[in-house]
C-alpha cells in the first residue's frame, strides 16, 4: 500500500479534481484519502451541496476515503486551514504522499518560497509595511521581494501555490514524513470565469449552477449525476442569500465586541465590519464597505461567517481532536483498517462515537451540529435540524 493524502473542498467535484487524482495515481499512489471541508468552506460561504453528497461524488471520482475537516479549520485563513487538514492526514499514520494542486507544479520552488517566508527579518518588515495600510498578503509579497528578489515572489501571487506553501509549512511544523507532490493545475485558473475546454474553475461552475446553466461538460459523469440527484430533491444548490437577513441581524446585534471574538480579528477589523453592517442592506454591501487595502474581501467574509456561526478564535487552535469519516469504498476500508492501528487520533464513524471523547472534541462537534442546522436553511427546501447526528457514512 502506498497511500496519498489530498486536501480539498470538491465544491463541486469537477474534471480538474479528477485530473489531480489521476496524476496522483500515476505518481504511485494505490490508495487516496481526502480531507474535505464540510458544509461551509474556506472562502466564507456555504458549500454548493451537502458534504455527504460531495463525498459521494469524490468517491465516484477516484478518492478512496473522505475525511472531514472540522468547521473551525474549514473556514479559517490559509495557514490554519492547511495546518488542520495536514495534521489529520499526518495523524492517520499511513499516508506517504501529500498531493496538492499548484499553478507552478514545482515543489522545490515552493520550498524556496517557504524558506523565504521563514526568514528572521521578514515579519518585522511585513509589520512595517502594514502600518502603511497594506493587507498582510500585499505587505508580505513586497517584503519577500525586497529581501529575496523576484524569484521567491511568484508563488505568492497564485492562490493554489500560496496554499501549497502553507501545506509545506504544516508538514515542517508537524515533522510529518509525507513527501510533497505538486501537481500542476490544468485548464482554467482559480476563480477564472471563462472555461478552458472541459476545464472550468469551481467558482465558474458554482455560478453557472446557481444561474441554471448546464455544467455537465465540466464534471465527471458520476459527479454530474450526484448534482442532478441533489437538485431534483431540492437539496442543492445552496445560496448564501437565503441566510443573508440572519447574518445581518447577527452582525448588528452582536456589535463590534461580539465580532471581535471570531478568528483572524485584529487591527480594528471588527469595528469596520460592524459599521458596514449597520449601513448595509446586503452581505455583498457589507463586504464592499468593510474592504480596504488592509482588510481583504476574503478575510472579511471569513470573519463574518465565523462570527455568525459562533466560532471563537480558540476553536481553531492546534489540531482537530478527531478524524471523522464521511465516506469510503473498498480501498478506503483497507486504509481504515491500517489507520486503526497507526492513527494518533480517534476515528469517528458515528455521532455517538463523540460521546466517548473529551470535552474539546464534543465542543467542536457541537459547533458542527449547529452549523449544519444553519446550513440547512440555505438549501432550496430547508431541512429540519439534527442531520449531523443522523447522516450515514457514504459507502
């Protein structure tokens, strides 16, 4: 057995994801475990479909074992998101490769970028540039260019490369034995709104789904079937606008002091978000009013969502306390059999398994339950509460 780990959202599972899995197999992987975000995703919004439906599509598309990245890490910034996901794959104890998509496809160059970001003088220079009103990402890019030259900056301009650097950082911090495998991204770029043949960004695909446009040419057949089934049963697509009034109400009633409890809050961003919410009539207006050079749109979206879902900063500290299985196939069963001997964390198959774990695990799962009940209101026909404790593992 040569197992590979992948970090993904599969939002939805498209042909670019299938290509990534194919390349991972060609690199020698016999078994693939994917850590996947749950019902809310890192861009700070609901996933297009329920997580068990996305797990089903992933299994049909070549993944063998789908694990859930718990909510506090799934909706966090890149560094926390990456650390949480990689720590779960490392905790399995049987993954040899960490495979990830990348604009460059050059693991050595990404390692050099990480080395530059770890330089002793970098943080002081970044902070100095932030005082001039730059966002962290812009300040970091300028600081790296000044200290190390243009060659180390390229990865910081590309979203998948940037996330890949955080995967490498997590491997290093965890002392994980997994070997990194950078798979060059095929087709359309991240968030690009034009397709490249049968490849399109997940962002474009989601927009097309919500606008009623056909997307079958961008999805493997099995994934398209899952989407059709979920759509016909009125369980997809989700829409953040169905939660909009509730989110605005939450921001206005919590006020700045409540928003300040969310992760990634600093430098007065909570005041700007509250002031925007007091004036705005829509979420997009909140994001637009709150955004500045220092506060990026993505960061504001994550803070707003974390605040709305009641996720405090402390929840995403360290590593997730358990490994939760969303789905598996026969090869995934083999992986689980091995992991039961090698895993450094408890493996959760049923909600009742959480009852046997500690207070922190129960607290994280309680957040998951609440967020799933809220997610249910974003669907075409809202679902009742309690799905988190009754949903079955996909096989």
